[in-house]
């Protein structure tokens, strides 16, 4: 379950602004704030089933964006490459990597 939560949080970080306000709110409460379906339903005055449907649809939408755009995969690949380059230990290279990493955040 932790892997799923981490995956969804990464997808939300990359694509949440492409979701509707309602989708964004529900997904944030569920994955970032760790609310249960019942807690979200109560907070938003909707049924638990409606919350579950929103989560399923939003998850599909986020995964579809990642299949098409690869933002999360590319970010993770860049981080791995940065780590490998850091092992070379050239001061000039390390400074350039720090500059690139600052753009990532």
C-alpha cells in the first residue's frame, strides 16, 4: 500500500493541476492527508461511494497522463543520472548538477 501511495503522490505532484477542483480535493485528502473514504465523505457531504468513484476515476486520469507525458518517469530517471554523475567527483560537474537539481525543485 505504501508503494501505491508513493506512486499516487508522485503523480499528484506532477499532474494535480490538470484535475478538476473536486478531484484534486478528494485525491489530496485521501493520499496526502491520509483521510479515509468515510472521513472524506463526511467532510464534503457526499456519499462514501461517490468518494470511491472519484478516487478510481482520478487515479485512471493521472495514470493516463503519465502514460502519455512520462513526467514522473523522466524525473526519476534524471535523479538516478544525477546520482551516478555525482560519483565522478569532479567539482565543476558537481556544481552543474546542483544547478540542475535546483531547477527540479
